[in-house]
C-alpha cells in the first residue's frame, strides 16, 4: 500500500474559524473553550497548536499542571486573568547530577485537594505565558479567566507519549497515554 499524501500545509483563517468547536472541561463545569487544534489539521504529531476563544467572564480549564508536557499561551485579543496556584509542597525533590535529572517523591497529603491561595495576574493582547512540564511544574498550576470582552489566544505545547495532568485543587492526577 502506498503512503497517502500528507495534509495540505496551509489552513486559511476562514477554515480555522469554521472548525472551532465548544468543549467543556470534564472537571470544571464553568470552563468552556471554543477552539481548534490547527496542528492536527496539518498533520503535525509531536506538537500541539490550538486557537482558543473563552466567552466573556468564562474559564479555560480546571487549574492544572503537567508532569511531562510543556505548554505556552499567547493572547491575541481581549483580556483576562491568569490564575496561579503554588502547590509545589506536594513533592520532595533532590538533584541527581550524575544522571542529569531531578528526583521527586510525593509526600504529605498526596492526592488531597490543595488549600493554598490562588494568585491573579492580569493578561491582555500580546502577553505570553509558558509552563514547563516536570516535577517543579506544580509551582505554577494554572488556568485563565476571561474579562468582560472574552479572550482569544494561541495555545501550544509538547505532546509526550505519556503525560500526567495534576489538578491540585481537586487532589486528582490523570495519566494519559497517546497512541501513535
């Protein structure tokens, strides 16, 4: 069997807009994103790039962080608030310089909801946010809340084969394995 042609590498803006669909977050009923994964449309596998719109005063997701995947966001229009939760005390970490890695051990109230305070940081057109995956990612568990005019942004990141997404306010950790 001959391999099929790869997807066409250009997506016109009207196709992007018409492909955007609404999704509610399964752990936060107040979180609705209207978006599309543009990288899927052109056949890119190891990297995700999405266009996302959050309705006025809406939320993007449950506050979370990733242990493997890194992600970034770039605000195209509108304004809102970046919600950050420092839940880093869930891990004891130590350096293993010989193997160039950090070793983490979940301690204390593992799997329990976080009682730490959420900080709020205004975001607007042209602002960039980046969240590195890994054991220390819990320092910046995050979500967005749109302002009165809504929020439109590009979001992207790595797509590791296995990822763990942690929701510190809920004490939940989900493990995802992507199939090729």
